[in-house]
């Protein structure tokens, strides 16, 4: 019962390098999200995908791109990493009942700790 | 957009005592308020949630209260145990926002044996 799986768990990048964070969920959820977690600031939404084939910006999208590869997978890409992107990144998924306008539990992965030097 | 503030940022209690964490939100359209617990090295996990059509919800030692008029909601943990030690996050979202959560800054709860 894997839930939401993120890879890698840890990563160190040099300024200007690029990388892709991978996320996959096995709960057949329609919506997926990328958050970053910084001390004292809670989690902030970077991008989300309401359904396969759609993506939208969240609160802090600058410097990131995303791809909803299929219903299971949602990746986050840093094209040119900056020290300000040092953070812990969480992927989440939930089943959103758009017609019933009902929110349901969001399930989170274990996180990716990224350091940009 | 929504803004959620959470207090206190750290809370230390003796085992068996109660712990209360408070949050305020700004968007009157918000109507779903989950609470997440994050243990060291793990992702947040839902422990309880409340919707705007109720004022209080309880699940064993955990309860959440909501005051929509004042835009306040609180988490109450009774008979705390060492395994309750973790970081707790409140969050808020409107019903039509696709479950995009706005989180508070978090509370580090330490339960001393």
C-alpha cells in the first residue's frame, strides 16, 4: 500500500543545475499537488493538477515547471536551481469531487529534501 | 487569497495535560479546515477535519472547534502522550478550490514524559 511515492528523498544541486522531482500515486486520485515547506512558513502550493492533462500555478510557481504525465504521475522540474529553492518538497494527491464541491483528504508523500549550493 | 495564521509556534506540555493550538483565517469563503500531523522525516498526515456546517468534531482524544463568525478554529488534544510529539499544521480551503490548501506556519508540540 504505497500511497504517494516521491523520488529522490535527498538531493544536492549546484546553482544553475536542473533536476526533476518525481511523484507517483496509486490511489487513482484525479488531483495532484506540489508544495514546498520552509521553516515557520508551513507548506506553500507551487503547482497543482486538477486532472490528467491540466496544470495550474499555485502561490509560489516562479522557477518551477510541472508535467502531469498520466493520472498516476506528476513531476516538478527546476530548470536552473537557485539557493532560494533550498527546501523540502512534498507531493500530494486527493480525489476532488468537483460536481459535489466536496473536499477530501489529501495524502502526502515522504518529501524530497533539496539543497542548492 | 487565503491567509492562515497559527499559534503558538512551539508548545511544551507534560504528559497527561491538554494541548490547544489555534488558527485564524482570512477568507470567508473557506469552509473546509483539516489538521495535519507531521512526524520527523515524514509527510503530513490528516488527523481530523471539520467543515463549516458544524461547530465541533471529536475523535477520541482529539477535537476541533470552529467559529465561522470570528474566523477561528482550534485543535484540542486531551491526555497527551509522548507519541503526540510532532509538528501540527492547520489548513483552510474554499469548497470550490479543488482542495488546494493554505497552511498555517505549524506548531511544534513536545510532550514531556
